[in-house]
C-alpha cells in the first residue's frame, strides 16, 4: 500500500508560510515511516489554511475558526495513517 501524502494549503498573503513549514517539519519528523511526504501549497484565495491526508480534509481553519495546535494536528494525522501509533507526550491529555 502506498504511503499517503499530506498537503498543507496556506495563504501566503497572510504570512502563513513559516507556520506551514514548521508544521510540515513536525509531521515529517513524527511520521517518518507513515507518510510519503508533505506538500506546501500556496493558495490563491486569502485566509486559506487546510490540511489534507491524501484526498481527505482533516483540518480547515475557516471551519474551526482557529489554527490547529501541533499536538492536535499530529493526532488527526495519526488517526488517518496509523491509528495504533503512540505519539508519546502528544497523546497525554
């Protein structure tokens, strides 16, 4: 089975490229064996910040009215790519 690709679509006009790059780094570090890679996609539409695993939308800033916490984002991705994976301190409530 092919590993999924994570896509982060962000608004470059809003200055969200560094936030996106940080999240990509965290995802690649945590899911080194589970994901094929992370793609950063600059949006033509202002205010966009979404995260997809393959074709499935797992986070939308407009719907949630906030950005994801990195712990939350890792849990959402884990639930899609390897539900049995323990995330260490990111799993502690």
